[in-house]
C-alpha cells in the first residue's frame, strides 16, 4: 500500500507560491487530477510537483515565494 500525500488547493498555493486560482484553473483544465473528499478537493503532491516543474515560471515562483525559499539546495 503506497501512502499518497494529498493536499488542498489553498495549501498547494502556499507551498508552490502561486495563487489558489492558478491551482483551481489547472484542475479545471485537467492539468491536475483531484479527489473529492467530503466535498473538498484533494490533490496528489506528486502530481503538483510534476505540474509545477513543467513551466520555468512556476518553478521560479516555487523557489522564490513557495517552499523553495527555505531550501538551500534541492536533491531531486
């Protein structure tokens, strides 16, 4: 059994340094798949990482405004 980490769009927006609207737009465009749990969207963290790395501008936002500002060097 694999343990998938799923987070809400609001947490994802903070984590990746983009607006919550950008996350929801990606869901609407089917760039991100979601699971609805108790009426709330949950997005797989692995899918979010792949999505954020597809565009250099998203990667830069993650590094400057999101979680990347607290990481000295990525090991991925």
